[in-house]
């Protein structure tokens, strides 16, 4: 669980923004969404394969972009 200490002369909104950013980086929200519903093993495997494919395609596109410059 991310913890944020409120600094002196800091508004509540700024502290809340920092807390939300920390939660996003630690993956709390994605873990919560993942645990809300049961996901069949076949669906989970398919999702992971798609994520890996996107990652490879993104990397290839980035390498192509760097090669053109």
C-alpha cells in the first residue's frame, strides 16, 4: 500500500495527486481490476500472448524509427 506524507504548506489536492501517481506506478489499480473477476486460464494466456506481441511490434517500430534518422 503506497503511503504519502503530507508536506508542510502542501495542499490536500497536491498530496492526493502524488498518492494517485504512486498507486499508478505500483500497479495497485491494475491488480484490483484483475482480481475483481475470474479470468479463465485460456483467456489469460491469450491476453499475455497479445501483450507480448504488442511489445515486440512496438520495439520493432522504435528500432525502425531510430534507423531512419
